[in-house]
């Protein structure tokens, strides 16, 4: 491996670490996958077998990205194809968040210990943001739970509280609290599906499921 390739892979690994921060679910994984030249096979799924990579492709296609390419016989994807897809398909962000669990270590290329450390920090930050929301008058905004999946933050308790009428996501008081608490200096960030005025995207044809604040996203 050349020195330039090692530098590219090092930058790619750093980007993958950022993927696991509270709001980096989705398209960031595709961007991390595509570092390097378009003629190289990407490192989106390091350590994945062909079966795992193929399962990821099938998942992406079933979640509204029918053009997602199949891996080669070694389980690798082509950079040029992934880059073109990333630039032209906004549905990929949600799909990749739903599908990355089929890849080893969520497709990050990090060790299990590194992922666990990042997930724990993400959860601490998310809890700080929840505390901030309550301090700013949204008293029924609960702490998120921990999970070993994705970013390490399960926002389902917040989803359940919103669905039960514990707070109004579109009220002026909620908007003010969100603006004060959704930032790195406080703890956050809080997932965009909890932002004031959020409109859930439509479901892919045939999925039978909606999405939005009530989807129980763990990615944060």
C-alpha cells in the first residue's frame, strides 16, 4: 500500500468515527465509503463477506434505493457507482440508517471497543441535551435510552412521550428550547425528526410504514 493510500484510509477511518455521532447517521456513511479515487473499490464494508454485502444491497433496495449496486464477488462496492448514487438520491440517507446494521461494526471500519466508546459518549451528550430541554420548560422531555446499535442512542422514550402528548413539538416554547439545547456546547445534537415543524418523509412504495417522530429511531 502506498503512503498516499494509507493517508486516504486514515482520513476515511476518522470520518467513520464521526458517522457514529448523534446526528451523523445516514449519508455520512456513504461519504466515508467514497474516499479515494473513483476507480478503487471502496472500503464501505471492511471485513464484510459477500453474503453480508449482498444483504446490505438488498436492504437498501427494499428501503427505496432500487439503484443501489450489488457488490463484486469479494463483497466490495465500486466508488463511482456509490458516489453517483449519493449525489442523486436523497432517499439513501434514511435507507442507509435502516440497513447498516447488517454490516460488521455498522460498516465503520472501527473496532468494537472504539465503537462502544463513541456510543457511550453519544449517549452522555444526548442525556445532557434532554436535561437542557427540561431546564428550558419542556418538563416531559425524557432522557433517551442506550443501545448497542448505530449511534448508541435510542430516542424511543422521547418518541413515546411526544405521542402521548407530553409535549407539543410545534409549540413556540418547544422551538425555543430546541434552539437552546440542540448544539454541541450543551450536549446534543437532537435528531432532526424532533425539530420543530418536522414533516415525516413519505414511505417507499409498498413499505406499509410511515416514519417521523414516532419511528423510534435509535440513530439519533
